């Protein structure tokens, strides 16, 4: 099987899941933590080198406070769980804004991985515009060096992006690294994650013809 | 019905279609011309304001000469057909490269539309990196002005992107304008276009929840 080297995870549908369960929207994020660790482990065990999770965006921070507090807390816990597991964790996002949780500042430098573990990236208070705005400070960008000049330079090109929750859009997820990525959508909400979702996505990816525009 | 204001068209599968018909790959592009005009007319009649077609990319120009000649010729003819129809045509791409067809230079300024017609954009010798490289000349970019500083500043945000030929990837199609776009994939190859494809995509789009990250 041709396994994707770098997998992007868009864990959408937490709020819709919570509402379906009769809970308030903010209660959905906590239920996304175990799925995150399961997804990381499944990718690692399948032979993936790097997994990037979409935490929250600068756009998301305009939501009601109970929600922003809930997803911020969930991101801090997710980071701790991934480091505990031994992943080489890098948190990427706009640290200059008050919406960036201070607890995650140490992880804006990639942590050391334990043996047998892989890279994990977590986008926290991330914005596609924030990611691209350093291009304005670059001397000259071209196809071969453009990625070195964006904020997320340490995140590699994505091979496969999996989005839960049925929506077929990128919503600002790493626009440069997503250029050639294959995009797989799962209708189930993220808290209803199961390993078969990853298997389905990988089986589908295995049948895709990778051309990189050639 | 909630009609998308701006529709992106990725007309993929010309070569696979030609091979399935027992023809050489280069023969597929010419068969994509009538579908292009039909798609423009259908979007216009449905109430769309702007349609953007993915012509060819700087990556595509590395293909064998019979193919590059065939898709370049098809783009020139497509531009002429759209202007003949009365669309307000804008051709966007790297005009400084010899791969940009000189016949299209007049359309790098948007043409005047005839009454009842809409905007059409055609990406010719386009590259995502070329599109973003002017950011390096900008003074300061932020979420609100980043689009003004890219090469394709005159192309608005996409609401819906429809790709023919079954592949679920953007392949470098307007990364900034695609940020929030909904992405609909049709398995049929582009030369097998029919109007129902557009109707199916619009019906699906009508059911999507547009959040723009909120």
C-alpha cells in the first residue's frame, strides 16, 4: 500500500455532535481528545511520518466565550496527550495574540520524540493570512523557496487531508501545504471517530494517481 | 435556491477521455471547448456573477510538446469563444514566460461585457507560487488586504469549485480565493460534460452551511 507521508486532520463536527446528544455546543470539544490520540496512533502504526491537526483558527475565536474556552482547553490537553505519547510535537499559530494559550508556548519549538514516534503538528490560533504574511518580509519568493518564507515553514507538504463532519472545504487549512493534497471527507462527526475512518481514507488514497501537476 | 456568486471550474480528464476513445492524449483538449461555453452559459443563466476556468499551469508546461501545444491552442480558442459570447474576460497567468500565448495578451486587461453577460476568468500559464510571489513586494499584508497583493487580485473569493475527472484535490487552483470554497467533484471526464453536472453541484451547494470559519 502507498501510505501518505503527511496526513492532515480536520476534526470538524464537535458542536453538531454535542447538539445531537442534547448537550450545549461547547461540550463537544472534550469528546474530540481521545479520537485525536487514536488518530495519531493509527497513522503512526500505518507508517505515516507526520500528522497535522487543525486545532482552532483566528476566525474561530470570534465564537461565544464558552466555546472558545472549551476548544482552547481541548487544544492544551491534546498537546499534553501527544507529548505524553512521545510525539515530536510542534504547535503553530499566532502567539502574539491573547487568544494563544500560554501553556502551549514551550511547544512552539518542536519537542523531542520518543523512539518509534512521529511528528505531530497542532495548529492553534492559526490563520491562513497570518501564515502567509511573512512573505511580505521575504526578499524574493519562487516555487522552490516559497514554503521557507511562510510562518508554517516547518510543516511539510500534505499528501492526504481527512475532514470529519461532512463539509467539503479546506477552511483555511495550510493553503500552501495543501496545494497538491488529496482530500477525503468523512460524514461522521469527529467525536464519533473510529479507526476505520483512517483505513477508508488510506485505501482511497492508495488508488489515487499522484501527478503533482505534471 | 442559494446560488454561488463565483464558481471555479477545474476541467480535468481530457487526456483520460481521449485515451478511452482510442485517441492520443493531446486530442482531448479540443473536445473541452464546447463544454466550456456550455458551462459558462449554464452558470450565467443560473444567476452566477463570475466563473473561473483552470486553463493550464506552469507545472503543466513540462508535458510533451504535442500536449502543451494542444492545450495552449484550446485556451486561445476558449478565450475567443468567451469574448465572442460577450463575457467580461480576464486572462491571468505569467505573461513573462514564453509559454504564455501572445494572442491572449490583450485579455490580461478585462474585456467589456455585452448586456446580460458575466465575468469569466481564464487561468493561463498560472502558478500558485507565481500568484503569491508579489506578496514579497507588499509593505504589510493582513487578512483584509492580502488578496489585493497577489497577482490574481482581480479574481474574487470562490464560493464553489467544481472539478471534473474524479480527483479530489485543488492542484494549485487559486489558493487564496479557495480558502472557504466548497468543493464538488464529478467523476465524468470534462469532455463528457453535461448541464446536469452543474445542476447537481448547485443543488449540493444549496444544502451546505456557509460559515466562513465563524
